[in-house]
C-alpha cells in the first residue's frame, strides 16, 4: 500500500490526477511532518476508504506517533467545525454569529505537535470540506505565524488532488460493480 499503488489505480481518463498526485506529494517542498500530516488529514476528510487505505500507512511511516494522532485529530475536529461554521456563515440570519458555539474543541489549543502544523492540516481539511469561514480563520493564523502563501497553497493543492483522486476512485468502484 503506497502512493505508487494509488497512482496506478487512477484510470487513464484521469491521467492529470495521477500526475498531480505524484507531484504534490512526491515532489513537495514541505517538511515531511507538514506534508504527511496534510496528506493523512485530507485523506480522512475525503471519506474514501481506498485513498485512506493507500495513504495512511505511508503517512504513519513518515510521521511521529504524536503527529499521526494530531493529523487524525485535525480531521476529526474540522469535520465538526466545518459543518458548524459553514452553516452559521451561510445562514442569512447573522445573529447566529453572536451565539456561543458551545462545542468542545480543546485539541486546537493543545494538539500535541507544533501549532503551525496543526493549523495547516486544519486549513487543508477545511478546503476539502468547503468551509470558507474556517479557511479564512486558519489562513490568517498561518500568515500571522510567518507561513508564506506558497506553503498555504501547497496545502490546498494537496487537498484538491487527494479529494479528486478519492472522488474518481470511489466512482470507479461503483461503476465497476455496474459493469
């Protein structure tokens, strides 16, 4: 199970995804912890068993146990936050923004890894889940911490490619059952 076997599973009609998967993960300039935490968190957020089965072992091999757990924590807490804050942001009644969230999210304050890495993973998961409010919030924290736009863009490039591969392979799994 690996990045190579995931790339080989991508059908010919999605060759661009195969190439992009190789470049955004295989040729990334991100430090290993940022890269593989982003990969793991977005693979979880993609909800694709195929993608997660292929990428999680490689992520585990490239992350400390603390970072592996923190990336999973980022995916978990952002699954909740992205729905909550996206909904609150989309409602036309802006009074909801004045109400206390009342949701536990202690892991954000103490993720067990460098906060910048956790913020990057949370940002990438928010890209997969499409929460503009969370994207803005995490991007601002990253930029205030001195993270360049290139690094931020690298995270959402990874998120976009992982999500696209997940959608394609999950669709192919269903379509192969229909053949």
